[in-house]
């Protein structure tokens, strides 16, 4: 599905004391970068708000004058899009995932008699800033609102969404629509990242993003098994050094044309076999190996 993405990042963040909310960090990444990571395959990504540093290239725009609210911001964004579908997101969704994005796009594209699809959260509330819209109906309704009211500034989103026929879907990830409007929300998001069952997954994702290798799949179980074998069979410092060497070898193989995932798997297998052979040598030799008996 060809789609463009519009991320609204120009709110005043009054409940955060005017802090620059999109640049606040959760799990080592800004809220804006976490949202952008959920839609990497957008044909064009337009961020409506003050220009900031981002992990991947985006187009920037702003409603004129700034601070006109979500409908005015959406109008500024959609003027920069050309795809038949447009994904609309707020810039403060730390747990938005690609599966939810793709489900929204599929629902918007697949329902012939609707104008798009939006997320309905676990409490049954519609989330118009976690949604995929058909571009032309959205443009048309924005133009009608501008004609009817004389301005788009200050209009609430419901003034727009009430005029559209939208499908509703639930999210596979219950926290996909969780947004950070307050310092308490931000603290809760950061605590969630650090929970035992989540921390490793979020760390791997953040590290891949930081290193620019988002497209490389990581077999966490294999690498952890390798690290365990190296630590127990050789020495504890061998674990991080061995996984580093595996990554380096896989990168060399990829540069020579190998598939990245297969390169990591093969390098991990070789290193794990070596660690097991190394450990086996620490055991008392079998009598047959020494020639005694």
C-alpha cells in the first residue's frame, strides 16, 4: 500500500509546562523518533511543527500562523502529500508499533465504502490521531470546514472526523495509542520500558535505531545462547567480545553480498561451536584420548 505519513508535532504541551514534548526521551529515543520508526515505509513523511533533529529524513511544514490546532496542522500537512492514503499520527506515542500502522492502512484501503480507519483504544475511545485516511475525502472535508467556518484555526478534530465515514479497529498492542500528555504519563512510559519482560526488546530496538541497522533482524535467543556459552566456557569477558566479533564478521559477509540475517546466524553458529569445543577441553580427558587405561 502506498501511503504518506503526517505527524503532528506542534502542540503547546501545556500540561508539560510548555516543554518540547516531541524531543522528550523514552527508552533512549525521542518521542518523535519512536513515532517515525513505526512508519518507515511511508512514501513521504511530513512533520508539522518546529524543525528538530530526527533519526531519519522527513519533510517539515507548519500551519500559518502556528498554534492553530490539529485541523489547521493537518491541513498544512496534507498539502504536502500525494499518496492515496495518509497516515495521521501525533508525535507522542511511545508504544506505537508497525503492526498497528499496517492494520490501520489495510482497514482504510480494504473498506470500499469508508473514508479511512482509526484506532479505538481499550476503553472504547476513538483516536483520530492514530488513524489512516483516504486522502481525497480528507482534503474535501478540510476544504468544506474552511469554507463553512472561514478558518481552520481552533477547530477540534471531531469537527472533521464527524463528517467522515470511518472504520474502527482495535490494536494488537494495547498501548499503541498511549500518549504522553503529562509528566506522569512520561514517567509511566519510561517505567514500562524498563519492566523485566520489555527491557531487552526495547533496548535492542533502540540500539538498532541508533546504529542505523533497523532493517537487520536480530535473533536474540541465538545471541544470548552464544554469550552464555562464551561466558561459561571461556571467561565472562568473552561474552561481549564474542558477540562483537560475530557482528563484525556478519557485517563483512553482508558487504560481500550475503543476506544479513543468514550472515548473523552463520557467524553465531561458528562462534557457538568454538565456545563449546573450548569448554570441552576444560574437562578431564577421556582415557582413550591419553592412551592410558
